[in-house]
């Protein structure tokens, strides 16, 4: 059965294109993603079958510009679709986010950034080649940025390095928690361009697509986590890996500009968890009404304590939807300080509330509802992971909100 939209097109004044995309996303979720979700979680295996179907139905190219053959979705349209996918399968939505960002960031986002005409022409030719591989061969991209130090939080330069050699770069380093490891065709990494003459700087961050089968690339470590088990986020090691210059997803120096001028780019992990918040609420309603498939038709909705808990969940869900919708609506280049703070608040709200709603749903529905044969306990475990995702972890959002509320740019205490 196809559920009602998370964001009703009329109520949220979606564009016709957004209404169409989200309707198709709900249909895809019901047909493909939801029925398979238990399997990836149980096996901690990558949802490869989902990716084959996403390729067939065009979803790998959602943010590829129309002139390159993609769906041409903008930031908000993508977020709305990703929330619907996350509602059905958290691990697929989260890994799909890594893939889509490779196209959104190299596509629409870079169109808003400054570069000279020749650099832009070269960038457009390179990204078109990436897009042709995605649309034609179904190539899947990942985004392994984390290294276990302060770099993924934006504090220091990445320790993974790319040294210029004729025709490209030699990459050395290690990325941890690399979702899609062993399954992506291209690892979209952020290394620091190595220069003999100066200390490593975040300004020298490159964004390169490393072919997964390049000599020197290896996947290490186990994968048996609490939640988001289908992401298969193992460790990637790069040892003298040659990456051609044409494999760059952004021109040199542009990632640094993007992170400063387009900060909402880091909000793209949140749609998955917006969907999980809705999924936990949906389950609770179905269960208390005695309508959850696979459970006896016992109604539990008549108890006042259950009604109060559902009311609390409803309030939390509406609050979360409201701030998230506003934040994804105002995403764009050079946002005001207020808009950036709202984006932090939205990220915090989604990541924390998704899990709080899931926890309340378990308490309210009771013991039978947390059996592994039902989706709620998977939603509970998956939703716990959201607050941990760098660079905008729940803690870091609070840090920045507190600082920015009390200090103007450049202000210090004597
Ligand atoms: C399911 C899952 C999938 C993931 N997939 C990917 C992926 O595809 N690509 C990728 O790059 N990463 C991915 N990550 C990694 C994620 O973004 C974080 O890098 C990772 O969770 C950090 O773990 P850690 O123990 O090293 O945290 P630490 O770096 O030790 O941080 C612990 C906590 O301390 C706080 N903290 C960290 N740095 C600072 C700082 N400078 N100042 C103040 N507080 C700080 C943060 O709140 C953080 O949560 C994934 C994580 C999970 C759970």
C-alpha cells in the first residue's frame, strides 16, 4: 500500500515537478524498498538489488542536469524524495545520499560558485563524463570523507594526500566509515593536495573520484554495527593509487569555497532521518489501530495514555517537519547567519527527534512491537545513527548554535 505523502503537495505548496517526483518515490518505495529492507538489515549486506532498480528507473540521475540526461532535481526536490526513500529503507536512502551528492555538489551547487570561464568549461566536460557513466552503465559513487580525526568536522586538513604526477595524482591515505565500500564503482574522496613547500591547508582540499578497481585500493575491517547495517561502511585504504586528473569532481580549491558559501550541502544526510521519523510515527498509528500487517487485529488505541503519547509524537513530528522544510527551502549560496543557524537547528531536530519518536513508539506500542519481525526495532536502531554523522553531528550543531548566538563574526572576549 502506498502511504500518504510526508509533505502533502498542496499544504506545502510543492512545485508540480516536486509533487510528481515524490509521488513516484512513494510508489518506488512501496514496490521495491520497503519489502526488501529487512534483508539488508538482517544480513548487514549492501542493497545491490535496489541500486539495479534505481538505475533502471532513473533514480541514480535524480540531480544530474536535464541537459546531461538526468532528472534535473534541485536541492529541495532531492531532499523530499530522499525523505520518502528513508521512510521505507534507511540504509538505501543514506547510501543513495552519498551517491546523489556526488552529482548534486558537482552539478547544481558548483553552478553557484565562482570560477573562471576556462575552469568552468573543463569542469562541465569532466562532470558530463561522470554523469554519462552513471546514467549509461549505472555507476555508483560514494563519499568517504571521514578519517577518524578532526578533518571531517572541518577542523583541519584531511590526512589523505594527493600528490601531482603527470596526468593526475597519486593518492595515499585511509578513510573510515566508508559507506558503500566494496560496492561503489567510484569512491568520491576528499584528499589534501600535497605540496612540498607549505603546511597542509583545508584550502588545498581536492574532490576526486577514485575508481574502485584501481591498483592500490583495498577495503578492510569488519562490519557488524547497531544500525544502518546495509550501508556497509568499512575502511578504505589507498596506497599509491593513481587517479587521473579528469576524474576530479570539482576543480582544485572549489570544495573549500563550497563548504564556506553553500553550507546547506551538509544538510543532505538529514532527509533519510526525516523519513525515519515519519516511519516510526506511521508504524505506531497502524499498530495501535490494529492494522499493522503481520500482527493480530487487536486495537490498543482506546487507552488515554496511548493517545497522549501519540499526541506527543505528532507534535514532535510536525515541529521537525516544519523546521526541516523551511531549512531545505532556503538552501542556497551565501545564506545569512540566521539561515545557517536554522539549518543547524533543523539538522539537530531531525537527527534527535527521529530517534526520540522511535523510542516513544516502542514504549507506547509495547513489547510485541519490538520484535525483529516488525520494522519498528530496525527504525529505532537506524535512527540512533543520525546524530553521529559528521560534519554536522548533534553535538557540533549545538556547539555552533551556542557560539553563533552569543558571538558575532570575529568577536572575542578580552
Ligand atoms: C552508519 C554510518 C555511515 C557512515 N557513512 C559515512 C560515509 O559514507 N562517509 C563518511 O565520510 N563518513 C561516514 N560515517 C562517519 C561519520 O560521519 C563520522 O565520521 C563517524 O561517525 C565519526 O565517528 P568517530 O567515533 O570517529 O567520532 P569522533 O571523531 O571521535 O567524534 C565523536 C564525537 O565528538 C564530536 N566531535 C568530533 N569532532 C569534534 C570537534 N572538532 N569539535 C567538537 N566536537 C567534535 C562529535 O559530536 C562526534 O560525534 C558514517 C557513520 C555511520 C554511523
